[in-house]
C-alpha cells in the first residue's frame, strides 16, 4: 500500500495540503471535470518552493504535467478501476489511518503543543495551600480533605490573607512556612498537575484560583510574580568541593580564584576541568552538564548560570552547598522558534497525562457539535440484567429489543443490540475485571469506550466537510491509487511482458545501448594499519598474481582479500589511476575506521561495443516504458476533451 502512494508521488510530483476550497476560477477541465486555480496553484507552489517564480514557461510545464495526470485518472475511471473491491479496501485503510492521525494531530496534539509553547514563554512565581488527598483514601478521610480545603477557600473569600491561611492550613509544610510560596515554576509541570498548570497560567498576578485537584490532593493557588521564562541552558562547570571525606578543605575559594584567573588568561576550560574539577561524573567530559531549566539545581547555581548572556561566557567563582563553581554557558534554547520546539514538544506531550485529558475533552466537543443524544434508560435496563457470566467467555448476548441507545445529528445511530455485540467482542476487557466487581460497572466502562469509538467514527465521517485539506489529501490518495493501477496495466506490465515489442524497440534504438571503454580489474582489500607492510604488498601486487601475493604476505588468509570486477573507464573506483593500461594500479584508498585499504589493478582493457538485449534489459525496459507512456498520453489527449482557460492561466503569470 505504501509502495503505491510512494510511486504515485514520484510519478505525479504532487502534494496536497491546505489549499482553499472556496469557489474560484476553473483553470482547465478533462471531460468536463473541472480543476480550479486554488488546487493547481498550491501544487505548483508546494513543489517548486523557492523556485516557484510563476513565469509562463514554468507554469506551462506544470500545467501540462497536471493535465497528463488527470487524463490518466480519467482513463482509470473509464476502466471502472474505482469499483475494484481490493482498491477501495486499500483506500478505506488509508482513510482510517489518516483520519486517526489527523484527529489526534489537529484536534489534540497541535492544541496541546501550542499551549505548552506559549506557557513556556514565562515563569510564574506561585504560592499554594495544599490538603493531602489520594484517590485511594477511605471515604471519611476523603470527605475530611474536601471540607478542609473548602474551609480554606471560605477564609480567603472572607478576606483572610493568603500567607496566613497557608501557614495555618496547608499540609505542604515546606511551603507553608513561607506563606505557601513554592517559588518560580514553568510549563510543563509533572504528571498529574495539568489542571494545576492550566489554573495558574490563567491567573493574573495577585489572583487566587478556585480549588484544584492533583494526584497529591487539593490546592488553592495564587500567582505572585511573573517573568520572561529562563528556558533551558546548556552548560559545563568546574567544581572544587568544600569537604573531603567529611572534613572541611582549606583555601578552596583561593584555589578557585586562581583557576578563574588562569581561564581569564586563556587557559583551556576543558583541560583545567580535567585536571582540577572534583565532579567525577563530568571532569573527563569538559565539565559538561547538558541542558537544565529552573528548579533543577540549587538557587545560587541557577542564578549564576542564567545571568550569562552569551555562549562561551564564564561566571565568576560562586558558592553552593557543595562547593565553589565556575560555569561556562555553551548554548541556550530559543523559546520563540516554534518550528524547532514543535518536534520535541510533540513527543513529550504525547507521552503525558494531559494528552488523555485533552482527548477526552475532544470526545466531549464532538458529542456537543454532533448533537449527541442518548437514552440512558436503555443502557440501565441492559446493565441491570447482567450477572457474573458477563466476566467469562461463555457470556451470551441476551434477547434484546432493537432499541436506540444514542444518535448523532447526521443520522448515525447505535442500538442496544449493537452495543451488546460490542461487549461480546471485547472479551479481553470483560475478563480483566475481578468477579467481585459489579457487572454493571464493567458494562459502564465498555459503554464509555463504545461511545468514544462511535464519536470518533462520527468525526471521521465529517472530516471532509470540516477540513478542506483532509478532503484534498483523500482525493490525492484516491486518484493516486487509480493512477498506479492504470499505469501498471497500460505501461509497466506491458513493457515487462511484451517480449516482441521489447525486441523491436531494442532493434530500433540499438545505438543507445553501447558499452563504453571498460577494464577488467582486480580489487584488493588489505586489512592492516602497518604502513610499511601495506607499501610492500602494494609494490608486490604490480608483479605477481593474487594467489602468489596471499601466499607471500598472508598465508593464514586473514589480511588480504580480492575479487575481479569489470568497471567503466569513468568509474570513481579508478579515479586514482594514473594511466589507462594493463598492469596499472590505483593508489590505496585508506579507510581508518575499518582499518582497511583498497586499490585496483587493471588486468585487461575491454573496447567499446554493442550491448546485447540481455545485457541492457533493465535500461531497455525503462526506455520502452517511457515510449509507451508518451504514446498512451497522446492517445488519451485524442480520446478525451481537454479545455484550458487561457485567460485564467495568464492571470497566474507574475
């Protein structure tokens, strides 16, 4: 399947994404089937890139190319290739694959990526009040946590100072002692804190949030300050420790000042680091720490590093709890380049919990836009009738009335019978449940999954109407498959199987299939790093045959290999050959990584001559295909009516 589309793209030199579907002028038609300017303009511009100069010559060449493409597609439709079951099944597979990817990329990933990208542009200083609460808590404890966080919110709304309430009620003792201050944070926050992140990035300075749930409990957040994001910096460092085996080391600061002075006088940072740095993990790597962002290292380290404004700039010596450092800035990530950040952010976002949250939000949006209506009583009646058999393979679908379960506004409906069949098919999901669980709860999980699948199916059916670029791409796939099948029948198979026609074509074009002057050579491969030994082998190869060479220098047959080849005079293998004659040897080509040298010895000069059909078969078939295709296109132009609107065409010329 991939092979078809790959060939389609090669043969048509086409691509489709994003052209406008608004009504526009018709550039040309094939058998009264119109092709509009927007379609042609996008394809022309996309494939020419910076060279899309819109000259008459360039536009005319592309117009002819696209007309030929449409002629072949018209022939495919006439042959009713668009009714072949296997081809339509192939297209359905493409559509399913594309629509799944398209929904995720357009509706979920793109929005999340843009959201993170924008949030990463600023760091927020945040305070919070936290009450511990886990999903596994017993009911009494869970209720107590809710009451406590509600009480904290009530105190704030009554005018209580955030710092005071945090100090008295927050169960994050570390920040409670600072009035709830947790310092500066930046997107993306850890797993389970997406709602917290969204809340704080939607607050203004001094504003307080409502209650937020995270994996750790309940929070009330307040933003106290914001700054341009520090982002991520790539650094190396030199470290002198203040303690050795638990004992304070004397004169550490003085020694570091001396190192700094040496660096200022031009000493190599890497060499100094290797010799003096006491960070054993990085000293042999020039002190390289890689990229880091805020809240990774100690505050004094972060402040000193992010104060550097240029690459290769050094900090003055500064102190942390560990010792004294000198930091070198290597690079800093550009927070404003979306194209650079997009790939990395997509990978991170797709593997985060926020992706599932956003996907669930998408399903909700689809249901709203699709006017989703459900009859919960139908599901309730079905679920209430289930027993423990539901958790086994032997479960049988009960007798059911054909009642509608839910529907969408486009007429897509699902009945309770269809849902029951879905449950039967989802045996692995049913069997995962412990029999102590209620069958109704398991059925509810399956019901949610079924609704999600049907919502996705609804959205997929609507993609052509909602997204013009999706419609365009599906048209290209459809026409690409037809083009491939038609060309295979009319050209490729014929060129390969038409023996008589191939021979006639070869006879008529024999002069195109000639041997250039060639040489029969011996390729020697010598595995040795000993230059003197290689020189001796090279010198001896001029006088003796390969077997004698091996017997003399490599009796165990571990070092010298050879093979006979026939190569053209222009072949790169013989580029080092000084003279074109028998006995001449090329200079050794040394591959240091493989510890191998290669050279060639000419043993016979082969003159120019006629290639036999068997010797040139691949080239002849290729040329014969080109000939058949040109004739095919000429026949199609005579067969089908092509009308070009020259006035519209000339309006494209710039």
